[in-house]
C-alpha cells in the first residue's frame, strides 16, 4: 500500500486517527479549528488525499487550488458541500460513508418528533428559568403520536429507518414521497402509502420528516407554498440538510400557529442558525447531532479509512460518489 500524504481537516475519533497515522503520512487537526477556503485550496496542492467533513466547503475554487489531491474521502454521507463536477473535471475521486449513520440519524429524527410533539424543549427552558409553577391539567399540552401520519419526504435508508421506529415503536401511520415506490417488503412491513406528488403527502401528514439529499433539485423544496400546504397543526422535522427548507416561511408558520411545531438538526449556513427561529418557542433546535454517538462516529471514520486504504492499494473504492 502506498504511504500517501493525507490531510484530515477536523478531529476524528482517536482510534481512527491512530489507524490512519499507522498506515499513512497523516496531518491531523489537533486544535479542531476549521480550515479556511484558502487553507483548503493550498492543501489540494500539498496532499494526495483530503479527508473533509460537512463543515468544509469544497467548492470549485478549493478544488482548482492545487493539482495534487487525487481522492477526497469525505467523513459523512452527505456530499452537497463538495463540488462533484469540479472534482470530476480534475479527475479527483470522491467517496462518502453511507449506511453506518442510518440508525443514529433516525434516532435523532425520532428525538425531534418526540421533543416537538411533547414540547420538551419548552418545558425544559421553563423549568430551568425557575418558571414552573407545578403540575396542572392544562400545562404544556402536546400531541400524541399513535395513529398520526408520518410523511417521509425521501424514503432511502434513513427515511425507512425513521418510519420503522415511528410505526413499530409509536403506532404511527406511514406515507412517503419519493421518485418511485420502494420495495414491496418494506411497503408491506410498514403499510406505507406512496405519494407520487409531494402535495399529496403534505395534505395528509401530521408530521413531515425530511430525508432527501441536499443541494440541486431539493434546494428550497419545502418553500412557502409547501409549508402553506401542510396540514394546520402539523409538524416539520428536518434531519437532512438546511437548504431544503425556507426558514423565513417556516418561522412565519410557527408564529402564526399554522404549524404546531418543528424540530431541526440542520441549517443552511451552519453553524449560523436562521435568526428568525431563535426567539420562537415551538421549534426544537439541535446542533447537527444526527450521527453524534460514539459508535457511529467511529464507524464513519473506519468507513472513510477503508476508502483511503482501497485507493492506496489501487482497488475499487467501496463508496465512490464521483
Ligand atoms: C452526514 O454524514 O452527512 C451528516 O450530516 C453528518 O452527521
């Protein structure tokens, strides 16, 4: 295996960094400070492999910044932060880490569904502020999940895993919107209703949960018109990418009461959070925790490592996206 020169842009789990350091000439980011665009562009000329994450913007300017990198091994499944066309034009391969974060992300979708439906964030804020005056029958009344329709926008691995938890664990009915119906076994298992038109899903879902990739055709998919189409008193859950949602329209719908609540884990320009949301009580705001458990973060690192190792051996890349 070639001893490639590898740059890891953020801190990774210690066991994965150790494996990388054994096999390659690795530069780690000890301080975990995000690299600037100029630093990333310079790295393209100094390393054989760049290992970025969702917090690095690998645009055409970065990619064209140097001519040495031959592999971008992303730590994460989403790759909308990488300009694949620019990479392809330069003959740079791009890989991701699919599969290993499905369960963790579905768990966070359920966390958001439960927190929004049961007003957990509002309750915790009230209690910590010393404003809880005690139990009473009308205090912080939320919504039950049993019998409610979970509408999944996108029904790939994470959408299905979320639907399984919601259906088998909480008795929710499942509807989904996607390019095509999913396999029969899943449809049978979840009694899932396919909506070929997004509006059909928005008309019937009590909880709309987003599971589409970011960028391209999904940008602003849940715009003001889509939010207006959602059922009065329904909830929007986003563990996918922030750019899928019009946050000004979402804030207005939460304030007016058209939507009962929302739960968000992702934002368009992280770590910035759309200011309109920050003062609103009926929205749960998490800091992109979808894959944040120890087992998953190690598995993501090992998956990225497997791609770098395959590249070093000249083998087929297990998770090539470009
Ligand atoms: C990904 O892998 O794309 C996630 O958003 C990180 O948790």
